[in-house]
C-alpha cells in the first residue's frame, strides 16, 4: 500500500492562489509584450501597481487616523486628569483601567483577577468605579465604588493602610454610600499642618499676623511682631453684630472642614491641654466670638490672669484671684442670677430657656486652670451645681486646665460635659479623663499624647462633630484679642478699668467705614489716643435685625458721638458697669 499525501494546510491554501495569480500575471505580461511591445508591458505594470498603491494608501490613512484618535484620547484623558490633584492621577488611572484595577483589588483580597486557561474561564470580579463619581474635595478627591455582594464599608476600613499604599496617598477615609456602594476619600493635603488665622480680621491683617507668627525668633520678638501686624487691623464684624445663635468657627478638622460650636444650641464643654499645647488659642477664639455677641454675657474665672487679661474691660464678670473663696463667691452669684429666671419656664411653658436676647442673655462661664481650686470643697460643690443646673437656665460652663482629672472636676460634673477638646497631654491616662476610650482612639490615629502633635492640634468631639476627630484651632493670638477688646470698648465703653497703677494708653478708636448712617460690616482699629471713659452711655435697646450696625465715631476725649437722627441703626448700648466679682 502506498503512502497517502498529507492534506493541504492553511499555509498551502494561501500559497496556491498566489502561485496561480503570479503565473497568470506572467502570461498576460508576455502576451502584452508580444502584441503591443513596451507599451503593452507598461499597461500591465500600471494595472498591477495602481491597486497596490491604492491599498497601501488606504492602510496608511487608516493607521494615521488611528494614531490621531489615540492622541486625541490621550489628550482628553490628560485633560480629564488635570481636573484633579496630580498626586491622585495614578490612583484614578488604576481604578479606571480594568486590567490594573483587577490586579490591584485582587492583590488586596478585595476582588478576583480574570483567569483564562484551557481548563478555566473566569472573567474575574472586583469593585468597580462608579462612572462620574470622582469629585474634588478640600484635601484631595472622593470616589464611589460598586461593591461585590459580600462586601461592606467595614471590609474597606480594615484595608485602609493597603489602599493608601496602593494609591500612593498619605491617607484614605472610608465613608458609607447609597446602596451597595462605598465612598473613598483620598487625602493628599494635610490641613493640620497649616495655620488658619481667624477670619474676624480682614485678609491683609490675617496675612500679616500669619507672617509674624511664623517669623521665628524668641517669644518676645514674635509677640512684638504680632502686635505690629495688628496695627491698622480691620475687624470684619462690628461689636454686638453677632448672636449666640451664630456658629463660632473654632477649629479646622483633619478633613479641612470647619469645626464649630453653637452656644445657643449646645451645653457645657471642657478644654484640656498641657502647657504650650495651644489650649490658650482655643480659649481666645471662644472668648473673642462670645464677646462680640450682643446677647452673651461673658464670665471669666482665671487665677493665672492670662485668659482674663484681654477681656478685663469688656467681660460681664471677672475673677483672677487665687483665693478659691472669691472664685466660689462669684460662681454662686452667677448661679443665683440664672436661677432667678425660673419664672420664664411658666411663661414659655417649657423646661429649658432656648431663646436669648439682650434682655435674656446667655451666660458663658469660662473657668481656666480649674485645678487651682480643686482642693476647695465649696468651689467643687458650686461647680457641680453649675454643671447640673445652669444649662437649662441659659448658662454654659467651660472648665479648662492642663489635666481635668477626678481631683480637678468631679465625675458628675464631667458627665455633663458632652463637647470635649483635648490638646496634647502627657499620657494616656490624662487623655482618658475626657475620652474614656482613649486606647482604642489611639489605635485609630486619634492620639493626643504624641510628642509630635503640633501646637494647636487637638482631638475633639463636639455636637457639630459627634465622632472624635483631630482638628487645629483657628489662630487668634492674645495680642489680637486686645485689639478686639479695644474695639468693643470704643463702641460700648468699658465695664471696668484695667487694674494697673501706671498710666496706660487708651484703647484704639473704632472708625466706621463709609458714612455714619449706614450699616457697616467692618471697622478699622487705629492707634490709641487717650485714656478717659465715655461720660454717658446710650440706653440699651434690643436689635430686631441680624444686620451689622454702623459703629459710632469716637472723639479724642473718648466721648461717643451718637449716630445722626434718622439713622437706621440705633446707638449700641454699653454693658452694665456693676460688680466685677473682684476685690
């Protein structure tokens, strides 16, 4: 039996027609040469070359169009990426490209990469980027992912370090979203490293204060530089133009969000922090905003005088005595004043005063360095009574100190302090005084004991931020507090003179911008001119509008010139210059 020939393969099937084609072409060329000579052969060449050239040109055009389309796609992609921070471009690319996304999520155990083999055909599954969900935030970007059926936000919380490493960003925050989705915030900007100067002043003054504070040098040199930066400052709100219903812009969180306190809607709160931790700056901001509110009476008890000094002439009651009996006496008097409002419960048919005015003001009672009075039992009893009773009467008690341990404030008093601010402290036990779950919080990065914790940064839990978060105090130095206090004195007169035996220069004058018969949103602080107190204070009248009133002019002899007849804004009233609470 002879061998059978092998069947023609794919290669042979292609070569056979090509061979026949070439033979046919040679036959035609030979016949044209014999029949027509060189002209005939030329026609054959042209007839063969022209289709080849047309095919080559078509393929070249297609390739050029493909290159242009690819370039356009790349240009559109770069334009798309340019809408977001450069540090997030790689993360966006990894989430958008299916191949890169499958490999990345599968490496973290959050998905399966596709597998195609002779025995397995698995298309894979991984969290998919929701189209159009990428948006810019103050600290980076926020994206939404479609989760797999067995995943939740907690699944991603456990993988935060790996996600941050894969995306090459400093931090990642996981937030729940609608349905079977999760939101990821990719942080590329650290707001806690920035200094945010209070917006109570104009932009130019804020820039000068910031430059002075960061200029370096000794504390005395920085203080002189900040004081010089406040010369010519423009206060953005007139004294008395704010209300206790306005949010106090106290801090900026690690998510670049404002952390605020609302005195009318809130209750008692505590501020804790070691020396040089930034606690005083937080207290400065709180007292500055409260002092500018027309329906708030500020009471300050401070045995070290540092917190009370700028507001000595404007606060309703003050006490800087180290004698605990005097502090107790003042606190008891404030308790009696507020308890005298009991009749308002029946008039308003309520169990809590929630509406405030100049006739029924809110009391802010700040007690700094409360540990100085910790061994005085009557003071502790008065503080306990204030914490338990005053909130419903319109009082807000704020104990502050380096360590708010059980020996400084009682457990029952601490139980009434929902809002809590803890600047840097010495150890976990001290942090636990305000945050009993301090150990778990430290594991989550909320560590108030870290030596590297910047000055002004704190761990906070407020009604505006019920979940603990790190935040940095808005910067308001003591030198700027004197400027605000001086503006209040210029507008309303002083409650009491400075307790000094030396002749001191008078406060800066307050000059209204524009005409005196129009409401103004800013006042300018000028150099001091004299020391006398206004001879006569205008009668207090409630303001019906939230508009910022025009500020009266002040002559060199400190006499207040009332606004002209017919002005829309009434003359601001001076605080009652009664008992100061000091000897």
